[in-house]
C-alpha cells in the first residue's frame, strides 16, 4: 500500500516559493513559521524570527530597529487582538526597512483551529474538540505608499488606523521623550510640536507652563533630546519642590562657567515646578544667568494656576461604587516666581493645552495608553470602542493625561474581551456623563430695583410718545404730568440730548408744589 504523503512539506514548499511574506503565530503569540519573503522584508534571518513573540503595542524596544532587536518582541508583526481572538480580518503590519524607514503592508489574518483529544465519551474513545490555535498572516507583495497611508485615515479612525498612526509618530520622533504627551493632530498640539523643535534648535532658555498632568516634563525632555541628537549632552533634572540648600549649592557649582560654545551642546538644567523654588534660590539663579555665569541652558516647568493635590485610585468597572476616590485638600494658590527670573527664563515660552482643549486627540491618546498596557502582558486588547470614547469626551479631566492613563489602565484590567467597551470604564466616567445630561442650573439673576424701575418707566414713556405720535404735550397729558416734567424725565432717561433741547419753562404742577 502506497504511503500517503503529508501536506506539511508541500505546504511549506508552496509558502516558501511565494513572493508574498507569510508567517504563522500560535495561540501564545509566538512566531512558529515564516517564509523567506517575510525574512527578507523584516531584514532578519528566519532562525532569528522563529520563536519570537509578538505584542500589540507601539512602545520602543531597544533602539527600535529590526536589525538590533533580536531579543524583544517583534511588535510590528502582531495581529490585532480581534484576529488573535478568532476573527477573520485584515489590517496592516509594519517593520523597519534596511534604510531605517518604517514601512507598512496590508495583511490578511486567517485564524486556525486545532483539534484536541479529550476523554469523556463513556465508551473509551476520545472526544475530538477544537480550540483556537493561532493565526496565519498573508502580507501583500508591496509596501503601502505614503499617499495610501494618508488616504486611509478617516474622520472616525479604526483601531488599525490609530495603531498605524502611533507607530509612525513614534518612529518619526527620534527621541523617546518626544512621544506620548506630544501625540495628536489638533492645531494646539501641532503648534506645541513646532515650538519644541524651534526650542531644540535655538539652544535658548525655555519656560514651559500648563496644568499638572499636561506633560510639561515630557516636553522639556523632548527639547533636550532633540537638541542633543546623538551627542552625550548632560541633563541635570531638579525638583524644586524638594530642593535642599546643600543640593542647590552643588547644582550651581556644577553648572558654573561662561555660556560659550555651541548653545545646543551645552548641558541642560531642567527645573521642575519652578514656582516651588525658594525666593533666595530664585534670586541666585537670576543673577547667575544675568551675569553669564551658567554654562548650561535652563528649561523650567511651571504650573499655570492654583491646583489641589489628587490621590486617585482606579479599579474595577462601572458597576462598582466608589471606584474612583479623589482626595482634594484645600486648594493652595501657586507661589509667585520672581519677575526678573521669569524674564531670564522665558526667552521661549511654550504653553501646553489642557486635554479638554484638545479633545479631538482623545481617541489616539486613549489608543496609545491602551497599547502601552499590552506590553509584557499576556492579555492583548486592541481598541477602545466608540461608545466608550463618547463617554470619555464628557469628562472634565482634572488630572489631565495622567488621569486618562489611569482610566484606560483600569478599563484594561476590567475588560474580558479584546476591546474596551463603555461597561469597562470606571464609575467616575459615568458620573461625568450623568452630570452632563442634567439641565444646567443658571445662577439667579441679581435684581437692582432702581435699574428695573428705570426700565419700566422708560418703556411707559416711549409707549406714550408713540401713542401721541411724538407730541410731547399730548404724551405728558397721557402720563398725567406737565410737559416740562416730561422733558426732564426724557433727558434723565437718555431719550433726549439736553444740549439740543428746546428752551424749557420750568413750571411746577400741583404735585411738585406739594413736594
């Protein structure tokens, strides 16, 4: 009897000859097969790819290049979580090309089901069932052009569009600190990114201000790393809120020297929370900068307005009472910063907008924070559903980006599926939505009696003049007063300019005589 040839060798040969990159991922998200076309596209040997894990996020791994990334997961090749969950779908995958470009290709994801033998039929035979066994990924034979990538963006972007946009943004920003808080396509964030690049190129002192949680420190580090590029430029971060006299003296000593040489290659003195710096230290720093005794460029962050400390704990889902607790002690006004120090530091000033001022960026920010949760996690969640985004837009976000990150993290822990729904959001989001649906109570209008009576009298006088067709004598008769008295009231009510008034004979009627 002739032996039956197995399909495996022929299938492997078929995939091996294909010009389309093809690979397979098992249920544990490990690459178990790739053909030569995939190895060529990624720029790694097939042996370096097989056995590697994939994760659905856009966080940097090592230096981000495929050639050097031989240990961490190949994040760009991860199928979307709904494909891993067993849905036939299509999306895009990406890798770093040999010339350093981030390239994308369209991919079709075909889930696999593997037979599993289970005992339990009662007659000694095994019961054969099936379970999710992984995904085969078939890529297109060419990269998407920049025009195709832009053309695919929509007004309500899908999870794949957001994922691709985040990866492109991260790759375009060479510094790690030029990512999360600067992400977004709103006009406010485009302006901030332009200001960050201008500040990095100038080498001048910079003042960054905004509410707590808007990413001021992140923007400051982005300026430093953009300016430094690949040069080993020193960064000296200082938290002014916990600054001791001894540490301040050592910081000044380490930065002393004439501000000479390439301005962009000077060390960076990064002052967090400038408003918390003691007045005596402010005076010392201002004098040192004014006298050209600081060899470092200074980047300072400052809080915009009074704030209260927030202690937020997020857990569970919207059905849990008291999921979010916020302890708000008495609000303390932000201490002032000396005017002369502000003059020295505000050569360039950047204001970071609040999240409610850039609410159109919320979907991509939520996707970014969600994908960060996927890193090094067995759970892979791919999308925040539109119904959840709608609820998020109703929140006032007092904690800014930090609060959004915590909300997404809490929802990530709660969800049991491959996407975050409205039911996964913490209770505070539902409270905001309920408050937004209630009619807004208007404060009671303040009544000034004299003004109210004057408006009433003016309306009555005008009505009498209309009825009398402008005849003042007749209007006065209708109002039960003399013509001179009517005329005085017209002047007092601003209905007649006194300078152009006709001569008045002051006559008192009986009522006025009695007064």
